[in-house]
């Protein structure tokens, strides 16, 4: 709709542009807004910095304790920088425990769980997002309902099943029960729903099967979601403590979290060795997260956890 003003036609966009026009740099309104915006940004950054410091303090204290002698650990007031840096704590930690075996077990378990979980979750997510079959939504809701069951509830049935199959204290027991995840299926399904169905229809017209569509179309287009899921799964499996503690007994089958707990005895705790072992165990996880952090941010944003 246009209005005639002095023989000329003025559109509604003219009024909209005037109503939303920004104040000039030297106007009084701009001078009022500038300090308010600056104060808001400073307050936000101050809160973020304070939160970061609070979250980093335990890690800084862990590193500090790993470099202390036992007599300095519980001194008061607390000492952040030890009087003598005890690098030998790391050498002692590696020598008194088979850390090489612990690392190997954790790497094998975490890598296998990550690969299997991506495989099983992507196949299930493809079926729930791209295929049409009766009862699909009801089955998906039932699948998600398993997320409400705590792991402690299913731990005993899993343990009994593992003993029945003869897998106790083995890699099968450490890997297979955690190779399936409803949460991973949900995240990948949310991402798969955002891929146009026209790609599937075009591929089926060319004679492609569902398995080929999943492998050659959906998976290559889901790089950010799969990378984020891989990082999350690897970190969770690497840091898992309860299930490896329950399902293993021998020192050769222990993973890093369970192996490090050996420094905590019934009557005393070797805190300097425990913290040194924790630092050693944290390094691979930190490197992996630093490498994949941009994929984690993109994957979380695009898979439904970022408000999509």
C-alpha cells in the first residue's frame, strides 16, 4: 500500500526504514546507549572469567599436588607452588603401576566403543528419521524411554548376563554393553531430519538401496554430528569408572580410572601419586578435545542440544 504525498508515492518501507533507523554517532541517544552497552559487556565478561577460574581451580590444584612432596600436601595455609618441584612423582607413578597396560586397555575400549556406537546409532537414527514404517514414532518414544532408567538399575542384569556368557574380566565385557546408546541415536536422528528427503528420493530413483543411501549420502553429510558424537563417546568411555570396576578383577584388564584408584588404600591415600596419575590420564582426553572442539560446537548446535 502506498500513500500519495505531494503528488508522489511513498511506500510503507519508507516509514519502516525511518522507524528502525539507527541514531547518528553524535546524537544524544547514541551517547546514552554507549556506556550502557559497554557496562553490559564488561559485566558479562567478568562473570564468564569468574566462572572459568572457579572451574579451573580443581585442575590447577591437581597439577600442583602432583608436583608436591607428601609433607606439603596438607600444609596450612595451602601452598600452590611447592618449595621443590617433585618431578619424580610421575616416574614413581609409572613405575609402581603398569600404566602402559592401563593406557592400552583404555584406548582399545574407548576406540571400540566409539566406533561401535557410531555404527549402531547411525543405523538406528537412519531408520527412525528416513524410513517410513508402521509404529515408527511409538517405537522411537519407547527407545527414548530407556534414558529414564539409571545405569545402576541395569548394571546387575548386565553383570549376570556377562557371567552367563563367560565374558567376565574380558574386552567383550568392557566394550559390548556400552556399544549401544539411545542418546546417541536421538542426537543423530535430529541431525538426519535436517537433511532434505529429496536426496533419498533421487537416489532411490537411481536404484540405490537404503543401506547405500545411509553409507554414501547420509553419513558423508553428517560429519559435524558424527565428529561431536565421537568426541563425547570417547571421553565418556575413557573416564568410565563404575562398569570397569565391576566387570574386571585382574590388573591386566583394568582401565586407567580403575588403575589409578589403586593409590587409594584402606587406611591412607598417596595423594601425590594419585594426582600425578590423574594428570597423566587427563592428557590424551585434553588433546582430543582441543583438536575436536570446533566439531563439538557445530555438532551440539545442529543435533538438537543447541536449541534447534
